[in-house]
């Protein structure tokens, strides 16, 4: 496995909570490196979610399809982020979401069941998991859910546009899907804002 990807993976985990050498070694024993090509479907809705992924390079999209077959992106995962169908893993059920590589993407992949066993065994890994979930599933997610009720697509576009690193990597249909608008509505928003 490429050392740089692993070092980055461990550093990001330790950014949430320090890990002992013993924990790091146990964790690395269940990790593998994978490279996905652009448009590879990593997880298909309806399948069991069996893995967590750490994005070392590239970009993943997390989406579902509505009853008309339209793609609805919920979130994008850039470098240095962790990605999974977490609710499906926790509930041990099939995923309602797809995960797709939007670019050629290199990940560190680790299986959910062995990882969850390590979380039970190593207190410092449990502290990582708690800190990660608190930050990403409560602190970040709660305002997003509230804002979805009040913010317009234009407001959400402005926020997405502010993250130029991500914005420049997305196709217009990804942006429209993420905002919940049609391509025509997105064109109107862009014209109005004149960015």
C-alpha cells in the first residue's frame, strides 16, 4: 500500500483523536488501497454497505435517485475525507445511496465489521469514532438540515461557489442535482449572480 496514502489516512484519524501505535497497527491490518476510475460505481443502492473509505485523492459523489430516476446528490467527498453509507452500516441494512467516483480516485478502504470490532477493542479508536460522528453528523449536518428549509437554491449556490476547490471540480449537472434544481433553473441562477 502506498505509504503516503496510509500516512495521510492515519494523520486525518489522529486529527480527531490521537491513536496509539498498537491501534494504528491493528487498523492498518484491515486496510487496503484501491483506485477507482472516473464513473466507477463503488456502492450501489440496494446493496449492503460493507466498507468505509478514506479519500486520499480524487472526488466521490454520494447520491440517490428519485421516483422519476433523477439523480440527487446529497454530498461530495474530497481529499482527506471519510466516506461511507454510514446509516446503512450502523443499521446493517442495504444502502439507500450510491457512491460514485466523479474523478479517478485513490482511497484507503477498510471493512465495516472488522473496523467496528476494533472500535470495541481500542478505546482510542472509539474516541476517534465519537469525535468524527459528532463533528460530521451533528455539528456540520444539523445546520445544513435547518438551512435546507429556509435557504433558496440561490443561497445554496453561493455557499457551494464559496468552496472553489470543490466547485471547480463539479459538472453543471452535479451542481443542479445537489441544489435540487433543473439545469435551466441553474442557468438562471448563474446569470442572475453573474459569477
